[in-house]
C-alpha cells in the first residue's frame, strides 16, 4: 500500500478543497461539485480517489447528501443493480442513498425488506431505519430477501419519516408498502460485505478530514490565545495534548487508507475495515480535546467547533462503533 499521495491525488485534493471552500448555497455547491466531476468519481476513478474527496468533505463539513449519492452510485456500480440510475447519479441529475446493512452493525447485512412476486410483477415491503438523506434522495439502493433493488422514492408506497439524532444529522425511517420494483439483482454475502466495508472505510476517511480541520483550528487558537503573558501553545501540557491528537489522527488516516486500498482491489477486507473503524472512532476524542484546549470559547456555538464534534460522534457510531468493530476481528473473511 502506498502511503505518500501521488501527484494526481494531491491535485484532486486541492481541487476538492477549492470547490468546497467556496461560499455557495447548497444547490450551487451541488452543481459545482457535479461540474468538477466529483459525483462521477465512481465511474471515472477508483475507491482511493473517492476517499480523497471524503477527507476533504469531512474537513469542510460538506453536506452528507453528496456522499450518500456517491455511496449509492458505488452500490449501483459494484452490485449491478439499477444501472439506469448510474448516469443520473454521477452527473448530479439525481441524488441517492442506501440501506444495505444494519446501521448498528455494518457487518450485519441481513435484509430487512421482503419481495413479493405477483405474476411478472415484483413488490417490496418492510422498514429500514437510519437511512441518511432519504428526504433528498431520488433513489434508495437497498437489500431484500430476493436481492438488491434500486427503488424510486417517488413510487407509490414509499414513506419517509425523520428520526431524531444528535446534531440534526439527517437520518430517516423509510417504509415500503407493496412498492412496485424491477426484478431484484441477486448478490452473495461477500459482495454485500465488501460494499458495506467500502462505505465504512470512506466514512472513516471523512472522520480523518474532521480531525484535520479540528487540529488546524486548535493549533491556530493555541498560538493566538495568551495566558500569563504568553501563548498557551508554549505550555507543555497543551503541546502534549496536541501531539496526542496528531498521533491518533495519523493512526486513523493510515488505517482508513489501508481499508480503502484493499477493498478497492477486490478484497472484502473485514479485518482492515475493523481496524479503520476502531482507529477512526478516536477522532471523537480529538474533537473533545479540541474543545478543552479552546477553553470556554470551545463551547460557544458561534465558533462552529461543535459542528465537527457532532459529525465525529455520528459517523463514529453509525454502522457500529469501535466496540462493535472489534467483534468483526473474530472469524473475519476476505482479508488479504
């Protein structure tokens, strides 16, 4: 696995950072990302390049619907379902999301939806929970007891209800009541596990971006903030805390890159994904240390620091936290 980014990856990161840094309204930002080819990375690039974007998305607190759409497109491409949606998702014409694993444990890919056949017609029923950005999605890629389906959210029988969650993060319960669908695409468990692991690894890279932004903010603040006539960055206790934050983030970055590397090369890579999830969960502590080093200012919402800590808490929990990921190390399959 290559640790040092290539020139192409550095150029992609710089371009993503430039687009995300522009002061644009959500619709304008969406169009800018589509025009820059970000939404087409699934078609035009590999998992590593999507990971480059995810780091910058976390750093800039990019609206998660962008990643939900990328993840839906990835599932469509890898699982061979609803191929007519791929051009629309990759061009930005449509938004998407997914329901492919248990939101409490990404290793659990047991389908929650049931398919009923009525002659030549297929219909799907059931509920899926904690589906990100379902209110904005045009299509939901979901697993059923008969295979994977791509469901148009405007179809009769689809109902989306918001779920309360920290930080106002947009997750929903989606109910399917005898919704007419195309014939499901059969997939095996390894295909679902590999796709789930890819999405977990990408979320870990989002957390890396969150950690990078938080550390940058914290270092700048400790250099500026003075106590007893000198910057608090000169105090050994503050230096040790920042050093620990850097160490935790470096481990999270390497573990997430390793998981994305092996999944992108066709492996299920459950072991690597578990380690990535365990390490990325440390970003939550990085954000809490940042609040402490900011002192009282760290708890003033005008600073925006809380937005990073809320994102870290949610992303280190959805799909299972470090305690759940540790269990994936028992009897893993598909690792290199």
